[in-house]
C-alpha cells in the first residue's frame, strides 16, 4: 500500500472498503447476495476491508460542490507542496 512510503499522504475521505473477492448465492426467491470470501491486509497486516483512513481528512460539502470548489483537491495540492 502506498501509505507505507515515507513521502505519501492520503488526503480526502475514508475509502469504502470491500476490496476482497466475493461469492454470489441465489436465494430461493431469486435474489442474489454476495459475501466477502477474502480479506485484504495492509503493510501492518491489518484489514482494509472496512476502508482506509486518510492522513488528512477533508470532505467537500454540498456548498463547495455548488460553488465549484474542490476542497479535497486544494488540500492535496497544499500537502504536496509541503512535501516538496
């Protein structure tokens, strides 16, 4: 995982998780369900199935989006400049 590298910072929101493979089952009523059948681990041997937390948490609000501002991108550029 990239976050193990010394000059990498994750900026934004927690990821959705669910990177593991899945297996589908069809129920009697015709519905299909899928269940995780594997677990992806990070460099610390911890599961990432529930998502990966960013180093710098920032979320775009509805107001940001409506005003065409991308606070995540702006913060990522700021962090990148700090690392340079």
